[in-house]
C-alpha cells in the first residue's frame, strides 16, 4: 500500500476514495460526487483529479474497473475506477483518525461560537 498506510491522505485523495467506495465511477462522476457530498465547497480540477487518481492507482488504493457499473452509461472513452482492498483499508483508517480528531475538537468546543 506504499506510504499511505503511515501518512495521512490528502483531502482530494480521501474524497476520491470516498466517492468510489460504494461503486465504480469515472472522472466526471467522481467530480460530481465530491461536489455533491461537500455541498459544492470542494471542486476537483482536472489536474488535481487525474494526478490524484494516478497516485492512488500507483499506490494500489484504486484500480480501473473492468466494466462500467451501469451498461447504459458505458462509454469506451471513460475509465471507471474502483476501490481496492488496500484502498478500503486506507479509507477506513483515515476515517477512524478523522473521527478521533473530531472528538478532540468537539471536546475543545471548537465548533461553538467564540472558540
């Protein structure tokens, strides 16, 4: 799994892994899922998206899916990406780390006004 096991995922990497955690998606589908899940606050540009996809694939966290998840959405020009077992574990670990940090932030009243 490369260095990701001990290093924190970048925000784009985390969001991309999260986007493909439930089903394979192509690039535009990942962008749309990330924008929807972040209420439009995160917009992945092509450089960030494809650079991060390349890194995640190189690290074995995602792989190209052998076929489109929906045959009616199949386009031979599209590449669909799916989470690997290593990617699922990295996503699980990162989510657990974020949960622990969120618990600390809540305990420090970070979200309260005036904090």
